[in-house]
């Protein structure tokens, strides 16, 4: 249960008070204990540990400025990363005002209070902070739901209009998700969205050109001109969606080689990861085993961030193992199932690309084509190891 949910149920909102002086903490607890569920910590490290255990439970985080080892401004800056929805209040002495003003920007403080702070002022500030937390949490949920719906709608459009492009994007998203986990990145949604929508502009391409492009076939001069306009089309589509500024920055820079800017660190991390994910998928799609594909990327010089290539090597280290592939008819395709091979019509047209994760909309499209219109059986990836039958009692096929 989040703090905002607790407020709706009438529970006391939780506040974390951090100060290196125990007597100050006891005084704060006495003043705040009736309206708040007060938690205390005597160091910034201890406070961050408490926040990390239940980041969504805290409505307010309040800290003294002058503390040994970790100052209040540094603590609140880190608290913003750990519990971004919690409103942050800094307690400071008059001599700390300059540092407090600087902390407002670094930690995005809701308010700072000067010592000694009257009980009435402290209570009023904390109650205002709780309301700020409620508003922030509600806005975040609304934006996330709106953004998620918009992105999913775009992805569904691309999957229907250009399955070749979407298949590659879907596989790149999977690699981005795995790399983010390997690198312990806190918030990977922009990375995944960038991978999923990197080819959204390909809806402007004729289906035949798109298939040639993503199959690596030679393009005519006219087709090449159309392909070169795809990034511009992608940007124009995404510019109309709020909160995608970070995604657009990734897409604006992913094609740039790592060596182009010296050490390469100024290139957005998402751009470096996306370039690796897309180029690795291109090699893998042409039959290269994972170890060979990684070696090929390393052989291209300083095109890629070497540390991220090392991470990729760790992520795909077991991808050369034998995997289980289930053979299923269209009628047994369910949302969440991952295609191990392209799905084509009886006439050979590409309907869904390998790596696609089935959704209700795409399953409906296949079923609406009618009996016999889709080549069956479909090959569905099952990450379980071993050679046992599926839940229908069928023995799976295997591939390397």
C-alpha cells in the first residue's frame, strides 16, 4: 500500500525525520506523532536505507542540514532518487541559508525551514507537504497511464502496419530490458520505449520496402531516400506526445558512433545501449550465434561503448543454449506468448515478426483472417529448459 492509498483510508501519512542529534529527533517526534506516522534516522545513510525498503510508503522526508559524513542537502538529493514522490523539507540554521538555496535546485525541495521552527509552522509545512505528495503521486499515475496507453497504441499501429519494423523493435526492447537489469538501472522505461518506437516512422514505408530493409536486402535509390526520411517521421510523431523528451534525445543520438565524441560519455546512455541492441539484433537475425555476434560488434572498433559490450556479452551468454519451442495453432495463441519465428500468411506475406509478444489486438487480427489464411503451426518460444511436453501434452520442437 502506498502512502497516498493510506491517506485515502484515513491512515496517518508517514514522515521520515533525519538528524544527527537524538534529542532533536525526539522533539520532532513529539510534535508530529499525532498527525503523522513518524520514523527517524540519525544519519543520511540510515535514512536512505529506510526509504529504500518501502519508498512508496513515505509522504514526507525532512532532514537537518548540518550532519557529519552526509549533509542534509546531499541526503535529500539522494532521497529524491530513492523515493521521488515524497515531498522533501530541509531544516537549516541561518548560517546555512546559502547552502539551503543551492539545495532547493539539487534536491528539488518542497520547502526549507529555519531553526528554531515553531511547532505550528512545522505542522503546517508538513501538512502542506503531504498534500504536495498526494498531488505528485496522482499526477504521476495519470501521466504514466496516459503515456503507457499512447505508447501501446503507437506500438499496435506499427505492428499492424509494418510487422517487419515492429519485430525488430520488439526484440531490441527485450535486449534493452535485459541490459538495464544487468546494469542495475533504476528507471528503464525510457530505454524500453525508445527501442519500441525507434522505427515508428517506418509506417511511411511501403510494406515491400520495409521487408527488404529489415531483411538486409539491397534497396533501390528511391527506396533508400524513403528510408533516410524515417527518423524525421519518427521524431514528428513523438514530438506530439508529452513526457517523451528523454526518448527523443535517445533516438536523436543512437546512430552516432561512440568514437565520434572522444570518451563517448556525453552520448546519452540510452543512445549507446540502443545502438548496441539494434546492431546485435541485426547480426542475430542473419543467423549469427550470440558469441559470434558480440565478437563482430567488438571487431568494429570504437563504434560502441566497450563497457556496454561487456554487459551485452554477459546478458546473452546463455542464448546459444537449446531453447524449447512449442508448436501451436492460431486458436491457442494467447497474450504474452513470444513468437520464435515469423508468422506468414498462406501467400507468404509477413504478418508478425519473430520476437513479437502477442497482444489481444494482434491475436484478433490473425483470427479475423480466417481459417487457412495463416501458416500453421505457430512457433512459440518457451524459456523452460528440458524436453517435456507442454500443458496440452504435446512434445515441443527444439532449435539452437
